[in-house]
C-alpha cells in the first residue's frame, strides 16, 4: 500500500484561482479575446452582500462568478471616460463547493464560470446562455 502525505493537501488559494482564470482566458480563441478587450479577473472568497441583494440571492454559495462593468452592447452608449475597467469576479468558496458536488475538474468549473461571465460582457442573459449550452449538448 502506498502512503500519502495527507498533511500536504490544501485547498487552492485565491492566487491559484486567479491563475486558473488566467489559463482559461488565455486558452480562448484569439478572435474571441480581441472582442473581450482588457478585462480584469478578480478572485474573492465570497460575493459582496450588495451583489447578492441586487441579484435576489439568499446564499453566498449561490453565486460562482460575476461580470461587473459595461458590456459590449452598452459600451458605445456610455462612453469610456472615468469608468472602472470591466471585471470578472470568481468566488473561491462557492466554486469549491460546486466542484465538490460535481464530477468535473476544478479547471473545467473555473473555465465554465469565466466563459459564462464573458457571455454577460457580450450582453447575453442567463437564459440566452442556457439555451446556447443546451443546443451545444
């Protein structure tokens, strides 16, 4: 029987999640990345309380990621002066919770969340993206 050093195992850190997000973003096709433009990837343990309230969510585990900024559909109407950069938030603890309950790699879950939030950047709703995913399956 092979021994395993259980003490060496630890949950991925916020920095690990940021690297996973960057790898997922870097793996997108060049044409797609050009359309995205400069977008920040931020990682936090949980979403902010105001984000949960705005979305009508009761649990901090209900939100895996969030697009924050001005999507492409609205960018020309708002102008670019004085606005914050577009961001995608990845929430470590809710993603880890989801991952523990599903048969996917952590990288695949992070990639899915990132691409979902990029869909919001393009102006797609959750219903739009669900229809696209269902059609692809």
